[in-house]
C-alpha cells in the first residue's frame, strides 16, 4: 500500500471510525440500552450514558531506558544468554 493511501485511510478512520474502538462503542450502546430498559426510573431518573459501559484500559507508564535495559538483561540471564558488551557498556542494573 502506498504511503499516500495509508494516510488517506488514517484520515478516513478519524471521520468514520472502524475496528476495535468502533466495536466497543457498538457493544456499549447495546448494554446501555438494556440497562436503561431495565432501570427503575423512580430510583434512577437519569438514563445511563453509553460512556458508562465503555471498556476502560489502564494507561501504561513509559519505562525509562535503564528500566528497559534492566529487563532485557534479566531476560538474557534467564534464557542463558551471554553479555558480550565491553565492561564499560553494562547498565546500572549490574551495580
């Protein structure tokens, strides 16, 4: 796919969303409808908004370079790898 066409698809998806985010909104609207049909209007006068039923994902904090390097070094050790870097290049995780 040419880069120009890729950019067009990105622009189109912003106007007409598709994929997993769109599916989440669709499912949330169905659940909101069911909740509103079955709610007790005396106890809860306001209907449930669709946004109450959207999946919420935790944001993953960015790792520092040292944290990433320490993780790779741990995997290297766990899988029996060998650290071939010069001694000055080892991370602070070794200290």
